[in-house]
C-alpha cells in the first residue's frame, strides 16, 4: 500500500517536538489566542514576505474574512476560476456577491489573464453588476500569473484576493504565496503542504488598514475589546494547540518543499510520454500540494493503480459553474470549455515529501501498462 499522503511519517519525524509543544499549551492553559498564535503569525509573515499575518480557523474563513474586509456585498461581481474547490466560490455567495467565472489556461490550470480582462469588460458594459474584486487560485501548489493579473486589477481598480490554500510558500518571480495579492489566504487543513492536526488558516496583507479590519472581523467585529463591536464579524480564531503544531512543522517546511520538488521531478521522469504532465513556467516554483496528470485513459489507470493498493483522487470532476449549488447563476455546459475538458481527464497521484523513488517507479510501470 502506497499512501496518498503520509502524515504519519511526518509525525514520527517530529513526534517529540510536537508532543512537547502540545504539552506546553496544556500546561499554560491559554487555549484561545495563546502566545503561540502571535508567534506563528510573526513567523508566517516573515516566511511569506508579508507585512501582516493573522491566523484563523480555516481556509474558508480566511477567504470570507478577506471578502468582508473589502466590503464585498450584493450587487458586486467577483471574478474567479471555475476550476477550484467550492470554498473559493461559496464564500463569494455567502457575502451576497455574484461569482463571475473566468476560464483557465490549458497548461497551468490557473485563471487565464486574457479571459479575465474580457470578462471584466463584459460585466462593466452590461452595467448590471459592479466589478468589485478578483479571487485568484494558486492551484495544486502553483501560483497564478500575477505579472499579468495585477496590471489588469490595477487598471480596473480591483483588489486581488489570493486563494493560496494549496500553495503556502510557492514561488513566483522571487516572491512567495500568499503575499502576491491585496489579501492572501491559506489553509492549514492536514492534507495541505503545511498542515496542522485539525482545521486552521491564515490571512496576509501589507495594508495596515486592511489588517486592522481583518483583526476586527476575526473576533466578532471587535473594536477596542471584544465587547466593543464596531462591525459584523466572525468567530474565526485559530486555536493555540494548532498554532503550536504549526510552529514545529514550519521549522522543517523549507526542507519539505524541496523534498516535494524532488518527488515531482522523479514523477516527471518516470511518466514522461505516458500522460500529460504538469507545467512549471520559468520563474515559478510549486509546493506540489497535488501531483495531477491528464489522460483520456484515466479511469483504467486509476483502476489499475487501485488494484495495486495505490489510491488516486479527482480534482475537480465538476467545474464550479456546473454545480447544482451554482445553477442560479445561469451557466451551462460549454461556457468554460478549458475547465470542462480538464475536469474530464485529470487525476492526482500520491504526493508527499517522504515518497521514495521505488514507489514512484512502481506507479510509473502501472501507468505505462495502460498508456
């Protein structure tokens, strides 16, 4: 059996330090917003190259906080990709705004900047909705193309929310996710490249005013204290035990990113010519949250791998614009042709920092027997 993600192997490596960190929290008893939370925020901000970081309860809350801080509301259009996890879109709907889908690039699977411009211009010309924000997604650990996206955002005076739930620390032209947008968001769900042992997330920004608003939203719209409520907010705090765990994992995260890149390089070699492989544009570095390949024979490949005790996954079999929950937006099949084509044939192979070459070669031989 080859695990899809091997969290146990990582824990065994860090067991003593993580156990000690959890015990320290149990002993000081500051379970909510304890000192580990502030320390984690400082270290994460430094790691990402962002002026401010706030820990929060999960990646979905991070996105919701960002939208709320930017005053996104009913009547607003928020431009985003249909090839993502539902939380990206769900949070836009939760604040009453309208998701406007922009198709993806064929190679990176990230939002297509050319189509983004066209979509913004279309919404402006129609005049029904007010263009308000862009939510990019750094999919599978690879950043979107911010050198093309940010000038478009500036031209139309639109803030950019960077959904880096899968890409904490991914590189782009010398910078790191999630520091590339107006507000960056990430998730520490256990399966993420940097994950805790429960739910967790964070928001990042260089803007002092936005940081103050996010800090207020984090705890019920607090003002001078939690009983001075100056706006509608959330209960979105990161708990101290999860922060303590993340502090220990962050110590080895740089190394684990390099190990993930080694695994990806081995996959690239073993699967060359057998499936459509991920693309790594110049100036980018992925943290490889997933290793996704494409093939018209994906069903047979997945079945053969499963028969050999090797799990796979599908990201994302139904694009967001075709989900039942999004029917009210009026999209139909054919509206996002690239996303729809990719969703039919893409699947994910096991990926974690501690995979060995023999396991990757075995996966390659099984795929070769079908290809």
